[in-house]
C-alpha cells in the first residue's frame, strides 16, 4: 500500500542545523547596517586615531609624523583648560538639572489634570535645534539690544556673554533650559511606576511627605537617576552646536570645551593632527565616563519592587 | 542630543510595570507638594518666557523693537519679517532639511530594524555577537570626535557639498541606538509565535515582515521620530560639509542668516519661528506616540 | 494579524521607501555650486556685508554682460565663516576659481599647498594692468618674490573715528596723545557714554589697538621682528609696554559694556557710535560707508570726525605710520580648469577696478588702489574723508599689514586667542608674550 506522505517541511533540515531554538539564515540582514556603520562610524574612529599621528593643515598633503602632534597637544596649556571647562559644564549642568528634573518629575506625576498641558509645553525646547536656541538667547541677552536693556533692569543687563564666569553660567542655563523638560518626563514616567502600596505602608508607619520622598521615591528612582545622569553627562561632554553658536568658545576661552577646542585647532588654526589627537581624547574620556557611571550604578539586575 | 550608553533595562518589562490605574487622584487626598509645585510652575515660566518673546518679537518692526518694551506684544503686528526671511530662500532650505531627514531616517530605521531582527533571532553566533557589541560601542562615539575623518572620506567619495554628505553619516550614527531600542522590542515578541510561523514554512524574511514588523510598529515610529528630530536639527555636519548656500539645511541657514542680519532682531526672531514651526506642528499632531514610546522605554 | 493591518503597513512602508528613494535621488545631485560650475563659467567667492558686497557684485554683473560666453558666478560669505570655509573648500578640491583674500600669511598658506596660480609672468605680459595700481599694494601679494594675487578694491588704513555731537555735549576735544585718551575715559563714563565702541568678539578688532600701541611706542620694527621670525620678539620692552597700556584702558572701562560679545559683522559696534552711545571707535576705513548708509544723518550731517591714531608720549614710533589693509587680493585657484582660469584673467584685466567700480568705491568713502584716483576724490561728496584716507595711506612712513593677515593662519589663530584673553584681563602681558613667542615662525 502506498502511503502518500506529505513532503517534510523544508524547515526540518535547517532546524536541525542550529542548536538553540531554530531560526533560518538571518545573518545577511545585518549587513546593510554593518556596512554603513563601518564606513561612517568605525572607519572614522580609526581614522581619527591614525590622523593624530600625522601633520596636516587641511589643505595640502597629509604627512605622517609620529608623535609630533601628540606632543603639541599634550604640551599645550589649552588642553587642560578645555578639559577643565568641559568638566565644569558637565558638573554644573548635572547639579542644576538633576534636582530640578526630579522635583518637577514628581510634581508632574501627581497632577493628572495639568499633566497633559504641561507636557506639551515642556517638550517644545527639546524640539528646537541647538542653533535656534542659541540664537534666541544671544539676542535675548544682548547687553545693549536685548531683554535686559529693553526692560531697564540693571540685574538683567549684565554682560552675560562677555564676562567669563557669566558666560559659563549662561551655557549651563541654556543647556538646562533645553533638557530639563526631557529629564522631567523621564522621572515622571519612573515615579508613576512606583507602587502606591509602598507609600501607603510608609504613611501608616507615620512617615511624612518629606520622609517618604527621601526614603521611598529617591531610592526607587536609583536606576532612573543613573540612566538620566548618564545621558546628561555623556551628552554634555560633546556639546558643540549650542556653545559654538552662542559664544564660539568665548569670551577668550571661557567656554571652550574639548569639542570646541578640537574644532578650532583643526578648522581655524589649520592643525588637523593635533585636532585629531584631541578628538581621540574626547572619545576616550567619553568611554571612561560612561563606564564609570555604569560601574557606580551597579548591574541593574535586582528588582526594586521588594516590599511592595 | 548626543549618543548614549545603553541605559539600564531599556526593555519594557510588562510584568513589572504596574497598571496606570493604580495611581489615582493623588492630589485629592494628600497635602500639596509645595516644593515640587513651585519648581514646576517656576520652570514653566522660564520655559515660556523666551518662547513668548521670540514669537512676539517676530511680529514687531525693526524700529518699533528698539523703542518699545520687549515683553509687550506688538502694537501694530506686521508680517514683514516673515516675508523678508522667506525672500531669503528659506523655502529652499526647508526642502533641503526635508530631503536630508527623510533620506536618512527611513534607511536608518529600515536597516537598523533588519539588523536588530538578525541579532535577536540569531544572536548567539560569533559574527552577530561581535556586530552587536560593535553597535553598542558605537553609542559612545560622539559625532564631533570623528568629523575630521568623515570630512576626508566625503571628499574622497566626491560627495562634498551634497546633501548625501549629511545623510550617510547621519544614518551611521542613528544605527546604534535604533538597533538597541528596536532589538528590545523585538525581544518582547513571544518565541512561540516565531515557532509556529516556522512550522508553517515561513522564511526569516517573511517572519520579519509579517510578524516582527506589525508588532513593533510603535517602536519603529518612536525611533523614527526621535532620529528624525536629531537629523533635522543637526548642525555640525552641514557646517563642515556644505558650502553652497543652495544646499544648506535649516539650522545652518539660520546661523548664516543670524551672522548677516543679527542686529535686525525681529527678523532673526521670525527666522527662528519659521525653522521651529514645522517640527512644533508635527509634534502637536503626533504627540502621544512619541511620549508613550519614550517614557515606556526609560521607565525602569 | 488581519490582512488589512498587514497591507496597511506594507503600503506605508512602500510609501516611505518611495519618499526616501526620492530624497536620496535628489540629494545625490550635487550642487551646481562653486566646485561644479557649468562649463564656460568661473566661480568667485567674496565677503558679504554692504555696501562692499554690492560693488563687487556689480563688477561681476558688468563683466558677465560683456562676456556672455565666459561668465562668473559669485557666492558671498560672512567674514569669520569665510576664513574657515575657504580652507575646507580648497582642501576638498572645491574651491572657487577666483579667491578673495587679504594676502600675506593666508595667501602664503595657499601657496605652500600649491592651491593658487603664480601670476608673475601674467603680470609681466600685462604690464598695463600692473602699472595702473598702487605699487605698495603688491607687497602682500608677493610671496618669495613671486606674485600670487591681483590687488583690487581699496586701501584701508585703520582710522580713529569720533562722534562730534558727543564731544560737544561733554565739552571735550579729540585726543592728541595717549595721555589725552586716558584722560577722556572718565569724562565720558561720567556722562553715561562709552568712551570707545568695540566689537570684541571678532578679536581682530581688538588687535587694531595693539597694532597701534606697538607702533607708537616702539616703531614698526617691533612687529617686523616678529614677522621676520626673530626669537622672543614679543618680549621686547616696547611690546610689553604696548600690551600693558591696552590692558590699562580696559581696566579703566574704556570700552563699551559688553564689548566681548559684540560681533563686527553685524556693524553693531558702528551702531553704538552713531546712536551716540559711544564717543570714539578705532576701526577700518571701510566702515565709513556703512555708517553713511545706516547712520541717518550722522555722516552726511557732519557729525563724524576722524584722525590718525595719536602718538604715545615718549614713544619712538612715527605718528604718520598706519596699519590696515593695503588692498584686497584676488587669487586664481590652481585646480580650476584652463577655461575658468582664462575667464578669471580676463576679469582681472578688463573687469576689476573699471571706471564704474572706481566711482562706486569713491562714493562709499573708499580710496581705490588705482594710480591717479586722487584727482577723482576731490569732486566726491566725501572729499574730506577720502582726502584724509589717501593722505594717510600714501604719506605713511610705514603702512603695516594687519597682523592676523600677515602671519600664518596657525600663528594668527594663537594671536587672536591671546588677544581675546588679554582683553578679558585673564592673562598678563608677560604670559601673552610667552605664548606668542612659542609660535614665532610657525
């Protein structure tokens, strides 16, 4: 008797080929992304390293020159200054943005009615390009033609962008203006995920609002704080657009962060070799900071819902 | 915004997230949160004042601007600033920005989705594991650091001063985060669904189209919008790689415009409003999607 | 998964990919810009900023009309952006055919990178073109004995402008010496007027102060030593004295509040002078033109005064010395096609500084570098100013080129940096000298 056996599904053969939970040939799908990323991401990264060992003025031929450019960069007092400026911007923006964002996030989480309206408005700074924001503030803060001059309030009429200390403060403020809304929303989302039962239990134990905030809210936000801080810190390391348009690193070099130092050395002083060396430093510092923050924050595997 | 190192737990853990209904009407039963409230409203004022100023200034005449109170609305609003800005070819710069954004975001999301799918489906293999690690490391590379070699590469490819020069690096830099986020969402698709499709004889490509794509659509849109915003507002790439005025995208055009007409504050205000308007409108229209996608992804 | 949902997403996807493909196709067409001009067309880049921009464009338009087969397409750039852009463009092989510049160190960096044509022989065979122009204007165009640029436009010494209205109001007289300047500062501050307007963010504007301070104190040899590459030239006592003097002026609030964030390109510094917010301003002679157009009746009503920078008591410098731009310079891109180079050369011999252009420059208060122009100056509305500029430029014992153009771009950038810090009072004159000594000859 002949039995008509349906042909075994083609899948069978490939299924046996792969050990863990069968899948078909899928590796090729990663190729387009890989190609583009390697061409414009990985290769330039290696390129920057390579260029730091050359001397090139951007116009002529690229001369390999060993450690010359590195010597020039490491001996230049401009480098530690740029690193100091970058550190100041990083630290100050974090110090200003984090408490504000947490406070606002907590507030937003609790007030359903205004939430929608506020959320819309809060997002607008995030939508604007750094160039647009910097240009707006430049005009706003002009000591002779800006808001301060128009209103006639001496306090507002400071030489905001012309005074070294003030200029740095302005940069931190404008950065915060753009990103506090974003971080507030992150915290708001996180706060809304804290189970009410924890607060209820604490209230039953007699804890007041402030105590609840410090003992429940903050610890529960730990991973969110790490995430948000990582974004803030790593982001502020590479700020370029905003500072470039607002102050171009000035006055003098008061706001010349690493990224700006790199641009000026390369594209204005014609020293592409040293500029590449600075770029390598930028990448290394960024990696270190990100790793450090990850280390500080623990692995993030434990559940935070114990006791809920 | 710059690139970011993998945030802790980017995945939406559906089991752990308590349903929204659990937090209800807190403000009715608890004492008011004064500090938070004060901070919230104060910051609202700080956010709004520059925006308000820019909008009303854009409607004032140049002469008026210097003589009247900067915070007062214009007594006789005029459209001359907008006309002036539009005369300066802003429509063209807008088109350039649109071309760059579409040309970068669609391919970026597409190839990232494919790559994420491959990594999720077959990530145990050495090749894919290495690729995944490379993408993750890519999150830490700032665009500013590698701009000089990119300039060199673009010149060699003879793409200097074309919009493609902005598009290609933008795609590359969008890939790491997109792959990460999309990967997380694909991971949430239950394995059984894949298994059953396989037993029906589907190929991986078919499964990508018919299974993964529809189920991760919200993530695709969110990632697309986020990358779109980043590419639209990019300033450094055009600054270095574009020279002809006709090829300028909006942020660069805005800067050049400010350089030339900076004293004419109302005109500058009008140019800022015009460049921001398309995005703001899009945002007002597509708001919900972006918000839910972002907060879900970063919640825990 | 309903079929409807599937087909919808497929439709969306197709739509999106069509849009993307369209976008990519459009983006791939390069610009028909400077680097890829149509054949039979040369490109030309120059600075924006009125009224000079219109005059340059006018010369191009007039040439194009007479030469429909070989036209020139012009693109304008803002001053600071131009200095960077021209470098990236040349480096990318996409520079314009005709390159506008200031000669000196910048030109030398292009020569060293073989980016510009050697015009010595061309000038040899077109002697009539050469002989029309001021001989002194060829200085900054000559590198290692060869001529690499065509001098054009106007001679631009730096002038000390003052607002007669404000002086009358306060009852002061124009300064005749450095001591007078320092004495005037508290007088004006007391009256609520800034003594000097200054666009500090542009930095080369601050540099003008140092140029004069050095010259008046120690003579032109002080900077010449730097230019010649003598070691430690910046530590010369006259140099230190000049640096200190300028810092004294800053400390005494001699400059307008917020000067460090004012940019020259927008003419904000000039605005301060003609709106009576500042009493004096040290700036290039080209600003006369924009003050005339934008300042209402400030210039036409005779409220603008001008003079050469006064001497410093006890200084060795000749009070007739001046600094500035002996001309502007047009170079030809070495990588342009032969056709484009021919168009450029034709423009040089037939299109630059023709009668119409000469008249336009004179009308804006500029002295074109054409021999015999002085006869035309007397009949212009601005005869007084023009006569002053012409005399200053031609009678100066030494007409030094602006430092940031004389030096190489690397040294210039360090110079401008240090100048900014000096004016911020964040470094001492000695530190300035040390930093600059380190880049002598670079």
